[in-house]
């Protein structure tokens, strides 16, 4: 079938692309390509993966300039003129080669108070939540996030503003704002109404365009804007 | 963007996400706003000229008959309309429940701004 | 950008939108008729309506633009908070001062 000239980022932030020649196969994914290089050419290549079937989000990398899940990207769709370019996710510190440090991403999740604060305990009866209420529908539309950081890597506002909490953290916060079992909304709304919070979003919709789970953080963030504005006007924000 | 063309790249290429209509719309919105903000002081100064004399304002208004100036004014009408319509789209996005069709709205805004500017140019010529 | 700046910026935008549509109408009318200074001033001098209308636009535009410029500077430069605040106030006050001077010039006799 021929060969692909694959440029892989090697090193840290001060590294560079190195080109490898990889046999192209039918039904081949970008993750297959990276794995082939590591097994057959250079065992020192660092990269992450886990499920390799599009469920865990671990294999997210930058492919031809765009963040995506490499196990769900067929080479036939992205190889141009026999060339392919693979690098680590953007907007995160590079550990080595194709692996980046997700610590800042998780820290912002905490900073957005996108953490469930329960009211009931195991001693209480289970609360019945109707899946058809407006709040539950809103939460369910955003709940499938597996924190792969593709949206975070696709966001220019994240790139331009170090304080910006980012689409994933805010999307998660939105699911909790709509969760009737949660009691942390006062602090959560204050957290997302501060500098670097939901109001920093410019609605580029790069997050929504690139989310492999077809989520829409822009919509979630718009919801947060409405809730925080109402809370602010009512004097409820700390 | 696509493979190593023999030139050393000192940072990973990560701008592919910008090939996105809505990202471009946001950029145009920002640049048009910046241009309008820069133009406003000049605009105000022109009308404050009346404080000096009507003749001074008249002189300036006659200057605006210059085709190069008319072209610049056409540009401003375009920028104002674009920024205004784009801004309305954002206000709707942020205050109404989510709706689809944003790319179409952006295209509509660009078209309307262009048409309005064209009408201005033709009528003012 | 935080909730306070956001509310001011969006409110000034929403307030201005209909006013600017009218202003666009005025622009078209004045330029296609080739109005001279005397023509314009005959309409604006002593007019409480035009005075209020344009003063409102000036204040809203100054607020909106100042916050907008602050946001752009915060993302595209490395300026810190104090510099950004100063920039925002400088832009806002300059636009209000120049704008209200212009409105006064064409409205007051």
C-alpha cells in the first residue's frame, strides 16, 4: 500500500519533529502508526494510550494541527500526499514526545468547583431524580465528558489566558449546577464568575467542533453565564 | 502544517483548530471592534470641530467627498454592521437556550454587512 | 473578564444595538442627501432628543469599547492587571470626554 512519512514530535517544548517511514495499511489508525514506530524503530518514543477503542480518551494527540483521539482517527482520512504530522496536545506542558502533563487541566477542574457536594448520606433514602426534568436534561447533555482534554487543547482562549478554567472544567461545573442533589452551587457559581471563569469564553466553539463525544461546552458555558449573571444581579454571588 | 518540509520547527504545530468558521467569526468580531474603537476618537473630534466654527466642519465634510474617504467610510459601515450583527448573535447565544445554525448566521451577517456597505458606496458616490 | 465586567459589556451592547441601527439610518440619510454642516446643525441644534440619543450612545460605546480593549489586551499582550485597569479607564474616559464634547458641540447653541 505504500509508506507514510510521519513527523513525530520528539523531546520536550524545545524538541523538534522527526520523520519516520511507516508502512500504510488498510484500516490503520494514527495510534497504530505511533505504536508501529515505538515497536519497530524507536522504543524510546513516549506516548499514551489505554483502551484503543475510543472510550478512555488517553490517546489524545495533535494530528495535522488538530487535537483528536488517535485510536479513532483512520490514517486514510488524515494522510495528505503521503505525509502525517503528530504531536502532543496543545496548551499543556510537554513531558516527552507525545505525552503531555494533564495536571493543570485537572487543577482547573478543582478550581471551578466542578466537584459533587452531596446533601444526603448513605443513611438516607435514595433521592428519585426524573430524567425528563429540564435541569436533568441539561445535565445529561453534558455529562458524558471523560476529561480527555481535546477541547482544552483546541481552545485559543485557554492558549491566550493562563487563568481561563477551560471548556471541560466549566462543562463539568454546568452538570453540577443542574444537579438537584448537589449543595455546592453558591461556591461553584462564585468560582466560575471570577476572573478566568465562564465569562472569558468567546464562543469560538472549537471545543464543540473537536469533542470526540459530541458534547457542547459552549452551550454549557452559555448556561453558566446566564446563571452567574442572574445570581450577580440578585446579589447572591460571594 | 503537514509534515516536515525540511525547515526546523521549534514548537509543535497546533493551529489546525483555527480552520473553523466560528473561530474566524470571533476574530473578525474582535478586529472590527478594535478598528471601530480606534476610529471613534477621530469621529468625535470631527464633530467637536463645530465648536471651532461651522466653516471648519463644512471644510471637513467637503473633504469627505473625496473618493478615498468615501471608500474608508464604506469600510466603516461594513465594520459597524458586521460587529453589530455578530454581537447580536453572541447575545442570543448567551441568553437564549442553545440553537443550531451559527455558521449560517455568520454567513448572513457577512452578507448583510457587505450588501449594506455596497449600497452605501453606491448611494454616496 | 469577570461577571461584573461581563454584565457591563453585554448590557452596553444590548442597549446600543437598537440605537446603532437608527444611527446607521442617519448615516445613510445624511450621506445620500449630501448634507452640509448647516443642514446637520439645523437638525441637531437645541434638540433634546438628538442630544439624549447621542449622549446615550457615547456613554454605552465608551463602556463597551473600554472593556473590550481590556479583554483584547489581557489576551494578546503580557500586561498585568494594574496596567490593564489603567488602559481600560484611559480608553473609557477618553471616549466619554471626546464624545460628550462632540454631542455638546452639535446640540448646544
